[in-house]
């Protein structure tokens, strides 16, 4: 990018740019002007605006969960540290534009109208920012010998162990770098990942990607609790952005945690969890509720009336058994039985067509942020994998762990402190 | 379903049911009441209501295109005609409820609370109807010897020929029955297909299914033209629901067309069209516009200023060449060069993760309705497959053709005239 190009960058997709942008745009065969002025109007009154990209933490973690996901894991294909750093700078600049609802560049104007490929692929022209967030994380494999980062690998960025029942496909797991794109419009999320992949051509390659819909957790008390593909409310007791103190304890890496460059960041664990929904759908309501430990309709803990009623793990029914069964999901996953460990979940439902055996390839793309996976995801999942009766209906087929650094300040770039 | 169960069916998902429904629901451990009353409020002011299921034509054809798709093709696994008819009756009853935003049944109440599987899988509880439409079609294979339908096969329901460049995967093609679910909420569309599949257990099996987003055509003049994953406006000259006379000529099967049971229906051609977007993204803007024959920003025909300007196929540039190139997509697909044949398109973008080679498995799930594929899709596609320069960037990997009968009247069922 030359200085001359700079003012051409970042044309609003919706006709909101000022005189400077317009003056440049009219030189480009009328393209940018028309694309902006003929933009579609917002389809919804809310959820169309931008989320601030810069800040002390990365957006997309405690941000009120958006409705759609495009998650991509990349392998770095260059072996040159400088090229990787240059890419991260370009990605950061693009991410700031994309999350503001701006196109990245002038559609071929750089080398004269029409003679270069468009800098932006164009399918989001006319669409609002739709609360797009882009969140980056670095996988354990990035800290091998290639880029001189071995000494920077945080102790908390462990390789996840094999959990009982795991059926992990390597092609859907790992990755040097992950980018989580969340938005209330799937086309906006897809557009963002696609353009980052395009910018990264020759330096990174997409290892796998995953689309999701219908957020399966709320991350704000202003949101209602959504339902997962088992038909149950999911994430009732999730950490929420309003829980500032708990977020410091459970989500944000603190300066005293070691790996200085990760302060203000968080560790992401991703799990592609396939649900055997055809089997689940033939299970009785009573059995389903016993497995989960909550009512299906209300979401209330068994024995209680309302979703947010406190769970009573001691109460017994007339049969002398605990009302919340000992091997129910809600008990085994609860902080009370996990040394107080909690997770900030922001997973998504997925349906990727069928699996060739007449079953929907469907489930939960689980995403959880935490301060230290060794004290949070790993012990919780170890217990669940061993005892949870839900295991009869799910299996984990993809897995990733990523160190997501703190937020980006203007003029900085994704991972600057890691490479400092 | 017994008569006694009938009033229990069809509880609104959003707390709108009347006294009768509530009276029954309170008997079910408070479940239905709570599920309805605690329903989430609408996320958007519009696009949340129902589309009428009954009528002279099936909904989901000229209905203003919704934003999301779940398409499923089924193989019939029973060989008994009576079982197939029974299934179609059950499906029709369920479709009427689902499209009205109602759950299908009482969540296990049939045999006493909790002792049966829920009749509805539950993940759409609290969600509005979101303009759900369910549209059924019958594939050529349904007219084999199994069900005594061979003599009913319409002449227009041909097996599609092999087109130049086709790379068709059998597992993503064909099917005895197709159901197209369209909605403005993906979870509502997924819920509908899943519950139809569940009802069909033992009689049909899902052969393949496809999710889509970002409708790539508008079917009403009240809608703006969306963009496909090539970044171009798609479907500018599509047939629209306001074109009543043209719809009779081009979309709706007429009584004189033969196959009496198809009157008021339409033929659906589905094509899974993979786009080589990584290659496209490295093609210059000028080349992209030459291939399509329209400006990328405006959507205007080359040489014109506005999207809906009439296309001038005769005009030449200063170089003496046609402004709309002879092998451009817009020229080859235009009715003027196809004996006046048109299609009503309502396809969707898809991104199904990656393909294992670092490329997005992305493209267009093309859906086109028409009165006679022999005069419409087949000759148009024959010409495109031979000459369209766009072929360098796309390939067709899935294919289906289905006879979609006319609309359902109350008391009737999907395909009743076929089995009469």
C-alpha cells in the first residue's frame, strides 16, 4: 500500500463517506460512488451497526454474542518471520475497515481502473457492519522453530489432552492462527474471512473453516437464552459481559500469569461437537431432561420453576434420589463441582448438510474463552468426558486451542507484543 | 394421531395461543405454557410473520425470497404406496403447523408427561414463523415401479442431460422427494427440515441437504437485488411475483401441458454450483465485468449507468466490439437469445467450510422454477455450458429435477392428485 493509496481505502459500503472519499471515487469509472449510493437499506432496525475494533481487549469475546459465525483456522505457509509480521499488519488494517462496515480498497483502482483484481471481493457492498467482530488467536504450532517464537509460548497454551470418547479429525483441528468472525449477517462474516484469506494468499492457507448460526449462549444479561439443536436453552449460567469482576478472574489473562504479551488476552478452546440428533429425537422427554438436569420448556433446573432459579443440588425427590441427577450435564459442568472454574462460552449451532448415511451433520461448534485452560476447560472436560450421560448423544470431532492476545490500540497490530 | 390428541397439536411457539390451548398445556407439567410465555421477542420488526401455506400454488416459489435456505432431498425407503401416502399426509399437517410458527405436538404428552419423545424437537421454541415456506417436489426416480406411478410421470420431468463440464456427484444429486425450506431465520428452516425427517423415519431417509444464505435473487420488485459470492448483483432481470402474466407463461404448469395433476405446479431444477472464488478473486475488475456483462458496483449493463437500464446488445464500443461481449453471461442467459425462455430463480449462496485443499467450499445453490425444463433450463444451460466464459470459474457438482405440484387446499395433502 502506497501513501497515495491510503485515502482511497475504506470506502463505506453504505454511502456514508465524506467529500474526500467521494472525490476519489468519482475517478474510478463511477464505481465506488454507485456501489455506495445504491446500497441496500438496513433490513432490521437494530443489530446493524459497528462494534469498536480497538480497545483493551479484543472484540468478539465478551461482545454480546452475534447470531452468525464464520470461523477459520489457517496454516502459515511462509517460513519467513517478516512476511508473517507483514501479513498481521495488513490483516489488522483490513479488520479495522471490515468491522467498521467499510470495503477494503478500491476495486482495482490501484493500477488504474479495471486492470487489477478488485481489492475487495464485493459481496458485502450495500450491507451494514452488522456488528462484525474479528478475533485472532495463535495456536501451539505457531510456536515451533519457524518464527523464533518458541520461548514466547505461554505455559497455559498446552496441547489439549485426549479426552475419553474423543474422535478428533486432524483436518478439522489445530491451526497456526484462528480468526473468529461473528456478525448478525452471515454474508458479512463470510466476506470478512474470505478477504482475510485473500490478503493472506501465499503466506497462509485455510486449514478448515466452520459456519454457525443461532448463537448457543448469551454473553450479556440483555440477551435471552437461545436454544441448541437438542432443543434446550443453552448457557443460562454463562459468564456475562456485565460480570466485570468475574471476567478478570475467569476470562482475562492477568499480568501475573506469565507470558507478558498475553495480558488482557484470553485462551480460546474450540470443539466441533457432533450431535446424534436422530437418536436424541427418539429419546423421551423425561430422559432428555434427566440427562441435562433442566426442564426443556422452561430451562429451569429440575425441581424449580424458572430458568434463572438457583440450582439446588442437594434437594431430593420423593424417590430419595437427587432432583438434579448425579450424572446430569448441569451438575457435572457446574463451577461448584469444578473448583469454581467457569468458561465464557459463545458457541454456535451448525448443520453442514448430511453425512452420507442419511443423518444431518449437525451439532454445536463450541467456543469457550478462559484465563487458563489447565484450570478451566481441561479439568471440566475431563470430568464430563468420564461421566456425563450426554456423551451417548454427542462426540467431539474437531479441536483447537488458541492464545488470543489483548486488544489492539490504534497504530498497533494483531500480535505486536508477541513479536516485540 | 387420535382425535383426543388433536387439540393438543400446534401450540404457538410465541405465547399467542388461546384459552383452549392453554387449558390443555397446563396439564403437561407446565411445559408448553412456560415455553410459550418465555419465548424470545422478535429480533426484527419485519420478516417475522407467517406466509400462508394453503393456496392455488405452493408457497416458496414466487414468495418474496427469504434470506435463508435448508434444502433436503429424500430417498423413499418404504416400498409400500400406502405408507408413502400416509407420510405425505403427516408431512402436510406438520408443514401447515410449522409455517404458521407452531410446534408440532406436545413434547411427549401423548403417552403421559415425559414418557414419550417430544413430538417437536424444540429448538425453534420462542422463534417467530420468520416467513417459513415449505415446498415439495417429486423426482424422476419416484416414478419407477415401486409405487405404481410410472404412468403419471410428466413428460416434462425428464432426466437432465449431461452438460459440458458437469462434474456431478451422485451423493449430492437426485432424490425421490425434495423439500425446500426457506425462512428469514436459519434455525427455523433447519428445525422444519429436521422435524420432517424425524416424522419420516423408517419411510424416508435424507439423501443430501444443503444450507444457504443471502438469497441470490429477488423475486419481488419490493426487494433490492442481492449479491452473489462473485460480488455481483444477481438476478436483476429475474421473473418477479408481480409479473402475473409472465408467471403463467413461464412458471406455472397449465392444464393443457399434460400431466393433469401438475396443473398450477412448477418444475424445479437444483444445481450445486461450486465457485472457484480464490481464482476469481485474482481476476481483474475489467475481466470480471467483461465475463458477466455488467458493472460490478452498479449492476448496470456495460455501457449503461443504472442497474435496471435496458440492455443494448447491439451497441459497439470505440474498438468496434460489442459493449456486451458475445460470450458474456448476461447475453448468453438472456431470453432474447433463448427463444424467450426465462426462469424464476431463487438460489442461495453457500459456504460449507473448506475443501481440504485450503479453498472455501463455496458457491451458489441454484434453484430455478419453470413451466417446462425441456424448453427452459435445458436449452439455456446447454448454451451456457458450451460458451459462457464464466465456466472457467464455476463447476456444477450437484443436480436435481423435481415436479412440484400445485398448491394444497385445506383438507388435502401434498401430492394428493398424483395418487388419486
